[in-house]
C-alpha cells in the first residue's frame, strides 16, 4: 500500500462508502488521502456503532469539518 501513488489509493477509496473509508486508520499519509475533499464532500453515515461515533467526534470531524458539504444519516 505504501508503494501506491496517492491517486490510485483515492480511486480505490471512491468505491467505498464514506464511513467505510473513514473507518481505516492506517497511517498519516492514508488519513490525508481519505480526508480528501472528494471523499468527505458528502458524508454518508448509516452504520453507527459506539466505536465509530467516538472516533468520528474526537478525531475525524476535527480534520474534515470544513470540507463537508452534506451529511446523510
């Protein structure tokens, strides 16, 4: 995964639901790609569990709040 260009990882991530893509927490480079505008522009949250909600509130939203244009629940 570390050898793949950012563009390739971003193309793969576009096939995942936003929540699934945000659930990964591999490393700083991967998180930066996941938090890309195209991935988080329309945030869709439909599988809420306590662990994801905690991570969403404590880490993810702080990094992407200014990029979110729409949230679907």
